[in-house]
C-alpha cells in the first residue's frame, strides 16, 4: 500500500488497520500487565477479549461515522469523536468479555487489562489517522514553499483575527491549489497582537496596513469581518486603496444565513459592504415553525424581493411553494434556480397570472389553497407611474384588493403585503397607491380577524430599477453619473436583510398592523455615487463626473417611514416597529372610494384618479421643486438615527 498525500488513504484501509492493530493492542496490554507474553489461561483470556472487543469496536466506529471521515482534514472534532467511540466500545465490550471469561475454563483476564487496553487502543486507532493528517500538512507546507519560491503563491494579509479569519486561514493552509499563503493577520484588538494563528502572526491593526503591505510584499488584504459595520469596512478599503493593494471580502452575515465561512465566498468589495449595518438577528426557529409544512404563495415571485422571499422560504421546507408572477422570463429563471436546491419534501409550482384579474385570482386560490401569502407584486417605478397613474391604480390597488378577496374566501391564515416608505406622506402616485393598498390590508384584517399585515421599508440595494444598477451602467459607459439633487437622501437595505425582517414580521403579526423596518440612517445619493466610482478604481472629477439633473416628477428629497396618527412602538425584535392602531385609520366608505378609483382608472380619467387618491390619502401632495445647492462634504460622524428623532424614543 503506497501512502502519498495526493492519493488519500481510503477508509477501508483504516478498517483493515483497526482489524489488525486492535488485537495487537490487546496483546500488548497483557504483556505490559504481566511483564511477560501471555500464555496458558492469560493467552486464552486474550483470545476471548480480542474476539469480543474487536467486532464491537468496528461496529461502534461504523455506527458513529468514523469510517466516513476525511482524515486528511482531521481536526479536534474528529479526535474527540474517536475518543468517544473507543470509550463507548470499551464500556460495551468489557462487561461481556468478563462474563464470557467467568464461564470459560482456563481463561484469565486481569482486571487492569481493559484500562491498559483502552490506552493502547487509542494509540492504535489515532496513530495511523494522525500520520495521514501530518503527512498532508507537510505536503501542503512543501507546496506553499515551492509556490512562493516560484512566485506562484499570492501573499495575503487577513483583516480580522476572529473565527472567520481563522477559518479562512485554515482553508488557505489546507488547500495550496488556491494559490494563496497567509503571511499575517490584522486586528484592532491590541490583546491579539503578537499571537500566532495557524502559524501566522497577528501583526497589527488596520492602521498598519500601508506599512505591513510594503514589508511583506502582500498582494491581497482579505477582510474577514462578516459582522463589521459599514463605516469600518469603508475605513479599511480606503487604507487599502491608498496602498494600492487588492482587497477581497467575506460577505456580511445577512448574506450567510447559515453562518458558515468559506474561501469560495470571497469576492470583491461592493457598495453593499460600505453601507453594511449591524447584522440582523432573526428568530429562525419561529419563522420555520410558521412556514414548515405549509402551502406558501409569493406574488411577484420573479422580482427582486419576491425571488429572495422564495429562496428564504424554501429553507423552511414548506409543503408547497407557489410562485405567482406576470413576467414569464423572471418566473422561469427563479424556478430553475430553486429546483436545484429545493428539498424533496417541497413541491414547486409556478403560476403565470396577472393579479389585476379578480376571477383569475379566485380560480388560482381555490385551486392551490395557499395558507400563507406574501404579496410582493407591484409597480414601483416612481417617474413611470407619474406618467401612467391608471396602471399604478389597477396593479397596486385593485390587484391587492383581488388578492385579499380571494385570500379571505379560501381562509388564508397569514397575508403579508410588501409596502414602501413612499407610502408615507406620499408625493407621487406610486406611493399613494401603496398607501391605499395598506388600507385595504387593514380592512381585510378587521373583517377576517386573521393575520393580515403590511411591512414597510425603503430602497433595497440591487433591486430592479435600483439607483445602484443605474450608477454601475453609467460608470461602465464612462459617465457621467447623474444624481437628481445634491441633498437627496434615501434609506437603503440589502435584499436578504429586508426579506429576513419581512419573514420575522410575518411571525409577529396578529392582524391589521403595519410593521416598519428600522432602516438606520438615510444615505446621501451623491455619497453613494462617489463610493461606487471609487470602488471602480476611478476618481470623481478626473475620470468620471457627477452631474445634477434636478428632481424628477413625484420625487422628494427625504423619505419617511411613519404616518401621522400611527402609534409606533418596538416589537420583541430590535429592528422592527409596529403600529397597533393602523387599522383604526382606515377611512369610512373605503369600498365606495375604491370603486370610484377603479372606474376612473379603467377610463384613464387622470383628474378623477388623483382626486380620489387625495380623498383616500389626505397627506398625498405633489412636491414643489427643491432649490439646487452645492453638495455638502461627506459627514464623518453618524448622527442620531432618524427613527429615534421621529419617535422621540430613548
């Protein structure tokens, strides 16, 4: 048998080694105890002990998965498992052996032999596996030294000496084919400085990056801080840019729902990392209890929010996931993605349908009988809906009404509508229609007594029509990057984070509430543009200009999250607020006003549409043009969160 690192020792070889070495360990136990080779009754006792303990060891090893481990990458977990397996085997086999010896003539086993056998058994089973692990470690070190001498290995500094950084270092050490070697760690905790992790020292803090990159000729700085805030990531990236060293980053915790860290997840720094907020702590068990084994429908399932809802809902293993959408291409795309990862217990169903057709919605709900509905289908593009208000009404208002009517008919237990911060004091038709849709949800909750709620949040990074995608296209074409106003600010969230909080809100809802997600601080759009230009390796003014074009129809400088009259308070989740009295703000004769709105939209009677929206949403006001001013320099310090100023909550 030829043992070489590139041809790993198979577990069947370990099985045969155990079959040979365990009897030998038992024989040595007798020899050590007796100070001579066993003979006569002790030799018979050795045979009895061997015949009983060896099969028990092999059986226990197999049952506990010892023979399914990849010992090339063995760690402390494998060592503890092996010790536990040997202990269990000895506890099981020893009483049987003594019982057999007691009834077997001319057989003798000294009482201390099992204890000695346990120690020799550990050595006999751990030894070969440890040799394989050491040989592989030696082989990887040899490959790294050879790669460094040939100039093929990229020298890496890891920013973050926590668990994520240690996992990255371990993967790079164990996989020389990745072509990276860790020369040191960086961490802002001074207590870690001077320590060694997997043979690499902790050399300093982030502020030492310029010096350490030069001293160690580093090619990359890997940011392994998945829970770090955006301002910390920004600081590190700026130091790396000044040093002209390449950067890679671990995704944020909101992207790694399972919390696992892998080298395969390393990617270039993106704008989401610079805006990263504190990680969301989701009560995954409560969400899974709600969704597991249920029939769940997602409307707008092919859209940005809808598709992420489908991904995260699928992890809860529902009985059936019904993906409803109007665009066949987007529905097809998400269906193909989900079929690759869907558990065998979940049925995937796609439905191409338009929510504006009430009879069609009723037929679909009666056919599939969903128990939980997430309503993400909507028109969201503000300037386009200003030009086509009738379409905003038929889709956002009437579509929601049709879904709610069908949901109540088939006794849907939970209905969650995705709303928008633009529904608060709206200055555009899109926002006004989303506010009316919220009112319809509240009314349905009042009538049905079920958990029908609305979840309100701001912009999501990377969604279709997102300013981030627009900026990327403008930068790729050489500019200029267009910003409507230097003082414009928006709330931003990542899509996975918004969906996590939406799922959490679905658990908290009792019926008729509005849940508002804590969006943190609003971001200046001009700062977002600057960051994206700099992340592309360009400079504002030298390579690409930023041009201010003025507010578009229906836009306002600042978005809000809270409607006047709604009484907000914290929920049990730190990042979700709730308005318990939202249903009380539903205007009288809502159904009659919706009927007027419906007739006006079908006739494309825009004046009547706008007047009816004003009656339903008294705070709906067209914005006045905002004066253009010179952009202020980027704020260095983060002020008091906007939600705290608005709510006056300590």
